[in-house]
C-alpha cells in the first residue's frame, strides 16, 4: 500500500469518526439522562409554605439538588458552584431556578432551609416534606440518603449530584459532584438555547 493510500484511508477514518460525533445530539459535559422520568413526583412545600411541583418552574432550566443544612462539605460547595454558574450566565441567570430539597426534615425547618438556600442566592427555592414525602420524592429521583450516627449531631449520607431539567420540564442531565461552573454553564446554555 502506498503512502498516499495509507494517508487517504487514515483521513477517511477520521472523517467518519467526526461525522459520528456530529449526530445532532447536544454534546453535554454532564451525563445525559434525557427520557428519564425524574421530577414527576416532586410535590413538596417551600420555605414560605407554598406547595411546589416541577410545573411551577416551566420556562426555566431547573437545577434540583438534594442535601441538608448541616452538611459540612458537599452541599455548600454545590450551592456555591451553582452561584458561579449563574454569574457566568449573565443576563440568562434569571432563566435558571435552583431548587434545594432537604433529606433531613427532622432537623431542617422551613425557616432553616429557606435561610440556608437563600444565603447562597436570594432566588433559590428550598423544599421540605414529611419523612414519608421525602422518602417518596427521593425514591422517584433515585436519590440515596440515610442518617449516619446518633444524637443531635448526626450527619446524612446522600447522593451528591444535581438533576437538571430543561425549560419544558424534562429531566435532561445528571451532574456529578465536583463539576466546574464553566462546564455546567456550557450545558445549561445548550438547554436554554433549545438543545
């Protein structure tokens, strides 16, 4: 085989690979969960006593995060990262809604979750349910959580990811713990642009 033939064959393989990458699907940094049924069972009370469902947020990209107010690391880091995303979005930030769901309704009062979530961004919404409601919503999102330890200073082990919904209310992304604001901003911008 001549050098020219080898080069031509190599270029053809590269071209096919590039065509395969451009199949029309958006190129998200986060895990694409399009088609998942998450969110339909979300019906919890916010910090102001109003019952909320995903329908309340139609028209916005919604980032749902499960955690608790006494979380020592993952929860504040994640909420701070989402603040960074909204800063990077600039004028589009008002088209994004952050929703914090407590997995510790025994300790987290409506006032506590509201103060906690809004300490990061005044537009954040915090949700709380009874023990049974929390369990049902967590199950519907496939979120794991459990109490770790005894006494008043227990911790809560919990899934440390963000569920992102597009403006039509469809579950689209699962964002793993540790994602950067830059990469998540890219994904959210794609959703805001209709991807």
